C-alpha cells in the first residue's frame, strides 16, 4: 500500500504533528484508523459463527493458526449490513489486551493527516455515537471520521 499525500499547499516536510491513518469506506463515508494498530489487511476468509452472539459479531476466523474474532462495524453502528464484495477486507487490529478483526467495505489509502486538519467530533454524527470518534479530518475532497478504537472496543479489552 502506498502512502498518499494530500494534494495542495501542505508542506509534508514540516515539523507539524500528523496522524498516520488507514482510510476505509463504510457506505459513502470515509473512516480512519491509526495505522499503528493494523497488523494486516486480508481478503475475507470463511467465518465460523457462534449462536447467540451479538448481531455485529460475525464469528471467528483461523488466521494462520491464530483465532481472530470478526466484528462488523456497519452493524455495530446501526447501519444495514452489506454482502461481502471483491473490495471487502478484514482488517486485523492489534491493540493492548485485544486482537480483533473488522469487516470493511473497501480500504482506500494510507495517509498522513496533519493535526491542524482534525477537529473534535460533535456528540452525535450521522447516527453514530460521537464517543466512537476521536475527531473529524477535513481533507480537500472529503471528511474523514477518525475512529477511537479504544472506546469502540473498550468492553472487550483486558
């Protein structure tokens, strides 16, 4: 995956703090995750489902001998589920005390986002509880919702 730098006046060699994020789509919206948490991005594998799991828990996969739970963020955020496509990916997230995979519709790019382009998230955005957002980046051609994965997955972290 190549690093994409925003077009425009941004001086990418400046000392300004940046947030290194992986961008993915959910519907027509763009979301960002800290790249430091992403172990790998893979094409979807067969999922073993569990009865009586919450609707947003797809199940688990065997990822080269490692059991990885798969979460569907669309369903977790109250959006309609979509079938997997050629563009769908599982993103393997490695957090302190938790390893989890999420389903994304498409990974779009890896980007350094200057902190000056990030604003605090309002309490409620498009039906998604604002506590799941660490901020919103104003890019030239789109808004990017930066997810707070610690908050999203806090109930499962050790």
